[in-house]
C-alpha cells in the first residue's frame, strides 16, 4: 500500500514501481506485477529489470516461449554481474531443453 501511495503522488517514480512489481510477484499477484513490469519496459533505467521480472512471470505461468524471449533479451542486454544473469541463464537452458 505504501508503494501505491508513493506512485499516486509520483507516477513517474520508477524505483517505487519496480519495488511494487517485485512485491506483487512475491505475493503471487502476477497480473498486477506484470502490469508494473510492462510499464517499466518503457523506461531507460528499469527496462532491464523489467525483462527479468517478465521472464519470471512467464516462468511461473509455464509460458515457455515468452520466458525464453524475455530471458534471452535480458541476457543479451545484461552487463553488470549479479545473481540474476545466472538465474536467467539457468532457466533459459531448462526452458530450451523442454522444447
């Protein structure tokens, strides 16, 4: 609720929108998380994180084609080392093995 309040006052607060998307995803509110992640795709600062989040949503939905697309896009644009590229790469290998 706090993040929604922040966004009602400042709809362009991308950090708050990202945190809300993560919170929605953790709470199982996948449609709400997807809406926030899709909005973040249009931002320069958070588009990369949005790709990972959308990949995670597709992964949870067992939407193999969408998950592959999001994770491939994420990995092709990923530059800073973190845990996420490893997670994305592992999921991508698993998904491509399922085809």
